[in-house]
């Protein structure tokens, strides 16, 4: 499977939309996209739309966690929107559900 990534600005957020699987092979692409989304002078406010992510392994979780830390170090944040049940389970089992802000839908994160 592949990972499709696109991004757009919405207010003071950058929305990174993902579709497919995040694993050892696709994680580098995700890392590049998240790094690009955080480029610039303003604090990064990233929302990762996970609604179309079918699978995410530990490599993918590590990429998300590293990007979250980087955003926080710059005074911003990285939040997750609409993860499917399989991804939510990984967040719960690993304890990362308490690290990330996780919302059921994109609108609740962006206010739009």
C-alpha cells in the first residue's frame, strides 16, 4: 500500500491529510511532509487528518511523535483528527493518546 499526502492552510492551521498506510516504507514521506509543514517563522499549528489512514505501525507513530515534539519546541502543536478505530487502538495501547490532542473530526480542531 502507499501513503497519499496533501496539505492546505486553514486559518492559522496547516492541515496535513493522509490516506493509506503509514509504515516503515511510507514513514519517510510523512516525515518530509510534516517537516515542510513546520517550515517558517510562525509557531507550527499542524492538524493531521487521519480519517483515511488504514494502518499505522510504530514507525509511523514515532514520526508523528517526533513532529509533535518539534512543533511544541517551536511554540506550536500537532494534533490528530478523526483516526479510525485501528489507529485509536494503537494510540491507547502505547499511551500516545494522552500525548496527542485527538479529536473525532477535523472541524473540532480547526473551529471551521
